[in-house]
C-alpha cells in the first residue's frame, strides 16, 4: 500500500522508539522522510534502516527548542525535497518527580522538549503548509490536497499521573494545540490530530534498574502498568506508528482536532 506516495514528511524524535517506527512506517508507505533527532547516531541509524528497506530519508539533528533551528530544518527540507506535506511532532522526554519536588529546571526542560519543539516546528512549517494551501485556494479556488499535522501526546494527560506534573502539563497543552490548530487551519485543508499512547516499550518506559539513570520507571511500576492493559501486553512503537500513519494519510481526511488514545484498553495513567 502506498498511501503516502509523493509526500514529504518531517518526524521529530525519530531516532528511537515511536518516532523511529513512525518514520519507517511513513517511508514504507511512500513518503520521503526527514528524520529529526538531537542524537546523531540513532537518527542516522533510522535513515539507514529506511534506506535499507528501499525508502528515502535524510537526517536532521536540529534541536527545535530553538526556533532558528526549526526554521533551518524546515527550509532545508523544502530545499532538498521540494515541499512539505506532513509534520509528525513526536519528540518527547520525561523527568519524573512528585510535584512538591519539582523546580524550574525540570519544569522548563520537559515543557521545552515536549511542547516548544512542537510549537517551533509547526510554526516554521506554516509558510510551506498554510501559505502554500492559501495560494492554491486563491489561484485555483481550492486546496489541491490535505496536508497533515500530528502530535504525540500521552494518555497520562487525559488521566493525570502522579510524578508527572511537568510531563502531563506539556502533553495536555499538546491536546489543546491540536484542537486550536485544527480550527485555525481547517480552511486550508490542514488536518491536525494527536495520538495519546498508553504504555509503550521504549527508552522512556524501560526498567529504571537497567536504564541509564535519566530514563525509565521502576520495574514494579512497569509490571503494574502492563497488568492494567486490557489486551494483556505493553504497546510496541509500531502500534503508535500505525495510527500516526493513518492520521497523515488520505484515509483520515475528514478527521481533525481529535486525540486518539492508543492504549490497548488501559485503565489509569502511565507513560
Ligand atoms: N513510551 C511510552 O509509553 C509513551 C507513552 C505516551 C507518550 N509517549 C510519547 O511518545 C513520544 C516518543 O517517545 P518514546 O517513548 O519513543 O521515547 P524515546 O526516548 O525512545 O524516543 C524519543 C526520541 O526523542 C528524541 N529527542 C529528545 N529531545 C529532542 C529534541 N529536542 N528534538 C528532537 N528529538 C528529541 C530523543 O533523542 C529520542 O530519540 C514522546 O513524545 C513521548 O512523550 C511515549
């Protein structure tokens, strides 16, 4: 199936986990993919995996917490690949602490990576998505095709999650972003939607005991989280990638402003 033939996409946080699986899925459906990650080695690995499977991808190491970097990434994408049709705002990180132990540094870092990257990347994309669509509307009376923005929120923003105030504040803002941009950009046939994953096996949810310190959750919490999933297993990055792919494809042209929980039927909030 080639639902995305001829489309150009940027996927942020695509060096690992959900972002990597999404970049691979979009490329497998025909999109040219710009793989954005602040970590060079995993970003290039994703590009190599896509190329090895016969797809087309390039890497961008932009840290879009900085708007100038986001602008540069988007401009380089359009220069190299001719246009921009799809942005998957997926970069994210956790730094869990109970609320009373939070400080500005932990708050700002998590808000920056989960929310500001999405704000900056989407803002930088506007001249190539909104303005191009507006020109089509003015010159031809209609927009040629739907362009797509998606975001990775989290089910934790819907349920709340102890120890994740900074993260849930950012992911809740992503849901609000989705609703507002859907209303602003709908006239230009830009669909804006989000995926809210539940517990997915990635670096973010690895057992803290075997992790690299900054990432992961206690092993006992992992067991508890998985026991609350109706389908009886943790999510895989591909489970989330499939939904991003649907939301950026023509199959979802009449869906906008929604956040789809992809949790395997999970009760309670994790991730
Ligand atoms: N794993 C889960 O259970 C889960 C649940 C809900 C939501 N999410 C969300 O899914 C998204 C992907 O997370 P994951 O679980 O695949 O984690 P991950 O750590 O495996 O991947 C995240 C990637 O984002 C990159 N990144 C960090 N800061 C960045 C920046 N400023 N710019 C670009 N890339 C950056 C990291 O280097 C990493 O490669 C995140 O937004 C996360 O919050 C994950």
